[in-house]
C-alpha cells in the first residue's frame, strides 16, 4: 500500500477548515485498500508534526498543536492506568501505547525529505497561504514528490484573483471576470473618499455597493460587502491593525465575523456587488424569486492527461450577502442544490456551463481537480467568474462530494479521493 502524507492545519484564516479537510481525507482513506494515510499537522509556527490518531482528533489547529507539544506529559499521566483498564475491558493490543503519543516537530524541509525517503504521496489539505499559492507545490515538484491539485504555476495564478480574471479576459474566454480596481492599503487609508467615489462611478451600471477582498488569499478570507466610504475606511484600518477577524456588526449589514489571515498582505480588490435572485428552502419547498436573473453557482472540475470533465454545478444558497466559511464547509449550515433544478436553470444551460468551466480550467492550467465559483444569468446566459480554487476544501460536507455522487456511475467520497490520488500520480 502506498503511503499518503496528509498535510493540514496552517496559520491562515481557513486553518480550521483545513483541519476538517485533512482529518476527513485521512479518516476516509483509512478504509482504502490501496493507500495508507498518515496525518501531519502544519502548526502556526510552520513546524510539521506527525500526528498519531490519539493526538489528531481535536477540533482546531491550536488544540492539536497543544496535544503534540504535550504528548509525553499526556503519556506519563495515562500509562499507569492503561494496563489495568485494558485488562478490565478484556482489550488486548499489540501496539505499544507509547506509539500513540510519539511525535517530534519537523521543519517543512525535513517533512519533504521524509516524504521523498518513503516514496510517499503528499496530499495537501491546506487552504490559503503557502499551501495554495504555489510555494509548497514548487517545493514538492523540485523534490519530485507527487501531490494532489495543480502545479505551482497554475496555483499561483488561481490564488491571485486579479491575474485569474486577466488570463481569462486575455484569452477571450466566455467566462469573464468582474471589473476590478486594485487598491494598496496605505493609499486606501489616505485617499478613501476619492477611491470610493471613483469605484462607485466605475461600477454605476452594475451595482451601488462594492465587494472588497484580498488580492492574494483563500476563497473566504477577508471578503466584505461595503455600502459607503466609512465602511471602506473601517475595513482598511482594521487590516492595518492586523486584527485576526472583523467582529460582527462592525461594517454595515455585517451579520457575522469575517476571518482575516495574518498574511493577508497590502493589496486588495474592489468589485461590484452582484445582486442575485432570491432562492430559499421553506418547509422543504424550493422558492425562487426572480429579480436580476443572476444565480451563484459552484462547479467542480476534474483533469487527467489534459482531458477536462466538469462535474454537475451546484446552486449555493446563502442567508447573507456573502457565503460564510461555515455555509461552505460545515455540515448543517449551508444548502446546495445539485444538480440545479430545471425550474431555475435548464438542462441546456447546465450543459453550456459545464463546457465553459472545462474551457476556463484549461486556460488557467488547472490540473487534477479544482472548483470554480461563478455567477450565471439564466435570462442572458452570461457567465462571470468569482474565483478559481485550485485546492478546494474536502471537508465531510463540502459540495464537491455531492457533485461526485451525482456522476454516472456515482463516486463515493472515498472513491473520489482515491481517484484524485491515482490521477495525480
């Protein structure tokens, strides 16, 4: 069986989603007949910890890191009781208890050398930061270590939201990016009013409110809808203070906290806010109130040997203006409709969307798998890219599993993960 080194955790705003991704991938692959998974935690200080089962099953990066740092103390406390408890329960094990608490920190370079020595496949379960911007991919590729997801070059493009849109527009893709204004932090703080007025004028035919997002960051970090120049000033001031999150109700109509990565950077993008149709579920009944015709969709795509295959699109239903991390990846909090109901998007339109997703993925150089988030107008057939995620989340409830199950024949989550590894090798 081939060793799979599952790396998760990190230091970004999406580090807890990464824990859900990594532990889910690890636990699913424990039942594989082809692969033997081993969990590794990337700690906030960028050390890497081999993580035995006993230490891995906690909810957050910080808790698992604490477990690893205090593993020997935990072992010393438990050891005197272990044999007595096992005897009373009639539980026999050939595995030494100390192995369940054995871990020592590695540098990232040592982790890569270990993977190379053991001929392991590295399954990257990180989100945002070095795990998604091509830096880790480059290190693995230089060491000739196979990994999931795209290569370094495509990862770097997809992480840069401005460059992603530029690549598509320059190559005449039918999926276009929204118009964007680049904004430097210091310039924004000193010229907030002028920047706001310029943005409103530039976007006046599209929207009267604006989305701000970091130019280089994961798919959910730091994204806020702004209603006025005071909102922009408040946002930038908090970024300068390096706050870990923006508290709820800090900005107009902001109903939940917004996580901020410690390495968000100083470059941001302003985009027009797209008003979508209202879609909701009421007592199991689907309600669709048509307003602008715009629908938000997320679409997984697979690549193997240069051949692209789009999975069924999913309509994402949100309770707010911007999908939260919880709605995207945490069970019981978000609603996805897969495939889109034909009462909203026709079968012909769905086929068109899939074809365009495959074309856009090819232009971006995406490999193995990815997820593209788009707006689609069911009145005009227009497609607009929100962003391309070259390393999408694989938490238990993430939508890409729903899309895989809608395939013919269906791919179970474990089969889907095995397919990613087999086609990336």
